[in-house]
C-alpha cells in the first residue's frame, strides 16, 4: 500500500467517483482504476460498489477511509514540520 494509492482512494471516496477523482488529481481514469484495483488486491477486499452513477464505499471501504484520512493528515504534518 502506498500513499499514492491511499490519496487516490481518499479522493474517489470523497468525490464519489473515479472520473471526478481523475479530474481532481490530474490523472487518467485508467491510472485511478489501476491504483484502486491494486489496493483492493493487496487488501483482499472490494472498497467500492461501482455503478454507472459513481462509486460508493463498501463496509471495508468505510473502515479504510477513516485510516486513510489519519495517514494523509500525518503525511501532511510531516511535510509542514520537517520538510
């Protein structure tokens, strides 16, 4: 699991879709999908219920979102205070 994967996961969850996250992160939609698929494979769970209207979190996705928020906050704090 990488911070890029967590950041991508966070934005897909917050914005409710892969396309919106793609636009926000200035990445291609296939790059977003690959990061999420790789993360799901590493964790052995499905994180999003994918529909034509967007992507909603599964129970596992909801749990991960709480941890992802904390980890990304800590990463931001490290950059502010150390670098």
